[in-house]
C-alpha cells in the first residue's frame, strides 16, 4: 500500500499543519470534570524502570515490583478509586460477575489489572509479546474488506490491550492502522510507544475532535485501504454530538462521531475489543455496518440504532472481563448537558 508522503506511519501528525490551527480546528477546552481534564499521570522514568525490570527479571518479578507502585497510586487517587467502585458496583448489580458487593479489594484488583495490561501494551508495541498467545475472531472479515481495496473504521473501547492490534499489523502486512488519540491526554505514553516501535505500520493521529480537515485526511486513509481506530467510550471535548444510552442499567453518554464519519466516508464499520484469556489475549472484530446510511429524515434514529449496537457489544465485553475496562473517571456523570442529534 502507498503511504502518505513525508510522514512515518508511527509519527503523529502535527497539530499545526499548513498554517492551520490544527486538525481539531481550535477545539474548545474541556469542561471541568471531563475525562480530558484529568491530565496525564504517566511517569516516563517509572515506565522505563518497570520495563527494564520485566526485560531482565521476567513477569513474576515485575508484578512484585509494580504492586507497591499501584498501591500508592490507588491510595493517592480517591476520584479514580470512586470511579472504579462505581463501575464495579454497576456491573455487579447488572450481571453478578464479581460475586459479591465490590469494595476496596476489588478496586485495587482493578488497578492491578490495568498495570498488568500496561506491560502487555509495551510488550506488544516492542514486538516482545508472543504472537502465538493472541487469538483473533472475526479478523478475516476485516481482511476481506481491505483486500477489496477499501478501508474501514474500527470503533474500539478502553478494554484490554488494544495495542495487540498493532502487533497484528506487524504480523499481517495488509494491515495499516491510524489511531485517533487525544491531543494531550496520553502524549508522554504515546511517545514511549513510538520509541519502542519506531518502524511500525501504525500512525497516531493526535486530534481534539474530528473536524472537516481531519475527515479529509481520514478519507485518504480509507481510499488507500487502511483502518481507522476511534474510541467509542469517551465523550469528546466538544460534546455537541452524543447520545444517552443505557449502559449497565444506567444511562451514560456515548459519542457518535465514528458513525457519522463512517457514513461520510461510505466505508464499513467494525467493533473491536480485547480481553485476557488465560496466558494470552483474545481480539474480537464484529461488524456493525457494511454501509452506514444516515438519511436526513431518520438520522437521529439511525445513529441511535448503531450506537446502541456498539454499547450492547461493549456491555457484553465488560461482562466477560469485568476488570479490564479502564475508564478511571466518573463515566456516568460526563456530558450531563443536553446534546441533541439534529436531523
């Protein structure tokens, strides 16, 4: 596949290009309480130390070393603890998968699960994760789409180790992936990933929101037969286009930008999730729409249908892997303002 000129696949596109204010068009600042206002807690030195510990001493010693680090972080972040407890309580009420009323032990387990997944992210990007431990379901549908010369949009979530999709891209050269990431929320961590994977087939596209300029760039990616990955469980900074849908028994707001983009680019739409299975991981791709039509007469209804389908698949994932959904903020309280989907 041809690449966009003068840009390495693993290099983020600059936010101030060709005299523009950035691909987000000068997006507004997030309101207080929005997930993007939480900042980035990444310690590059700490991650490199833990990475070196695993490289020299293995996973068992890594877990021993990371345990006190996680405990300190868990103890020092009451908002993240409360958010974890809220989520675990709601999934227990909905499905009984925890087996008891969640408390501090379960929230700590949730944090430890994230630390374990963080290591898997680093291993996947550096090529050190054993690929034979990755099992895929539904990938052949995605590959058939790409073989036809057309790209697709992948709607993801913060479940499991999605960086394994990058490992898939290295394993199968037909895969080329552009990942939309928030402009500042994980910049240091993304820089670490780029150092570990300087020659990868993955492009990190840093945007605040999907603007017209972004859509043009992403349309070029689709025309080249590439995949675009967008998170479907984070309300954008400019929450003017979201839907309230039931999630674990309580209404929460979900963005619709990925679905509008799929309709605009006239390309297939897939759901992708990842969960830990034994000593490895299971990556699942499921079709959401082959061609997503949003006719003006029933645009709001059509968006609700596809968004509801996504939320149901996400709920099924967290039911199967309750400790692997990593949104450590008050998910049900974000975007409480009215955000209509206009026809």
